[in-house]
C-alpha cells in the first residue's frame, strides 16, 4: 500500500497532538511524519508509533515533499502557510476558520458531504468545519434527508479545550484558587470561567452575535447547501475540559416523531443514540470525551409547534470536532484517489 508524507502544523497543541495520535490509532499510511510548530516548541520531541520525532520550526521550506498537511496552529498561520504548502503540491486540511467560507474551498464533514472533497482544485485546501458545527450537522443531516429542516435553534455548552492548553490550565488554576480561597487570575477569557458560564466565544460582530455563533449559521448552510435555511445560535463557554454539548431545536418540513428520529439516528454513520431517561441515560461530555462518535439523546417533541423536535447532542470537540474529522478527510482523499 502507498504511504504518504504527512505534516502536522501546530503539532504541540491540543489539536495537533490529537492529530498525531489519531493518525496512529487509525493506522493512517504515513511514510514520514513532519512535526511543525513555532519557535516556542524548539527542542521538543513527540512520539509517533513508538519513535521520538523532533518538532521543527515552521518556515517557507517546511513542505518540500509533503503530500498531506494537517493544519491547526491558528488562522493567521494557515493564511500565511497553507498557500505555501499548496504550492509545493501538498493538500492542506485546515482546521482554522481562515478559509471555511471561501466559495472555492470545500468545507467537509465526511459523514455528510464527502463528495465535496474532490473539488479542492487549484487551491489545494480543504477546510474542516468548526467543532460545534460538525457535531450538530452529523446528527441533523440524516433527519434533513428524510423530512427536511426549516429552522434550527441551537445553544451550545462548550469545553475550554477548544481554546487550547492555556485555557485548560486557566480552568484548573481558577478552580484550585477558588476552592482554597486564593486570588483568581483571569488571562485567557474576559471573565472567570471556573464555576461560571460565559455567553461569549470568539469575537463579537456588528450584528450582536459572536463569530462562533455566525460560524454555526454560515457553515451549516454551506455544508448542507441550504443558503437560506433559518438558523440561530447562542454559543456558551462552560467549565468543562473536553466535550461540547448542544441543545438543538429543529422545525422540520414534514412531521416526524421522536421514535422515528431515534430510528434514523440509530442507523446514521458516526452517531450513537443514548436516550433512556427512565435510567437517567443521556449523552454526557464526560462520556463522550475520548470517543469518536457524536452522541444524541433527550429526543422529544417540541410541543409548542406542529413539526418540532428537541434533542441534546454531545461530542469530543478535539476528536470529531477537529482531529478525527481532519484525518477522516485525509482517508477519503487517499481512498477515492483524489490525490494526484
Ligand atoms: O475552529 O473553543 O473556529 O475557543 C475557534 C474558537 C475552535 C474553538 C474554530 C474555542 C474555533 C475555539
């Protein structure tokens, strides 16, 4: 079997390290792994398949001979280096929001629109959607295919790991400080995240929504190819380390019962239904962390309208929300022979 030279950009980060372990876990056909990060990580080594590899400093010459680039080092790094990698013949799978909404860049969830991958075309960049978008659309697409969806109302409960290591440390530090009556330091987020909920993820836009909220709206429309679907989002940071949870309300075109939704989702790729309220069984971030699937439960009728369904959707934001989705895209590139 052919093997490929794979670069991980942002290799020392929360998503980067998960990308490395995902390549390993899924037995991705890696010929050579190239680990790239900023100067801050110089001197570090990371393990891949039992061997230690040095972390190299990302620069203009990093992509010679690289065939697949998994980028997760922030939007400005992607803006600058994804085109450099593409010029060297590398296909970039970009985990940042830098290119997602550009019309000639595919935005892909493998369970939803794998056929869009082949159109990476001249720019040689494929965008990985936002973590909150991915898990919601993985669960909604099978329902959309059967009865259509008119409107989505979503509120998220997002883990701090999405922001990175500093945010994980901030939640640990603040929790310890509060429990030992010490002074609380706040650096990463504008307010204390420990024992709190912050209705603020990414920056605020002119319309009063956050950029994270508008990513959910615009990315969902692009992936489903429904440019005018009614979607509204409220994204909230909660003191959870791994796993995003979402309360999702949909209004469908045609009537569907909760039993039918459970049946459809039980057969949907990448979805596990956990819905036994009598036994207090429903998806939890603490159970989803470290797993690949998207978990759906609390499926029930929205009794305030004729065709409404409510549900609770949970996934590991670093796995399906980032690293796993990116590696799945790379797997399709290979399997379908989309790489030249
Ligand atoms: O990829 O949780 O658009 O702070 C940017 C915000 C990822 C999550 C993206 C967070 C997100 C991140």
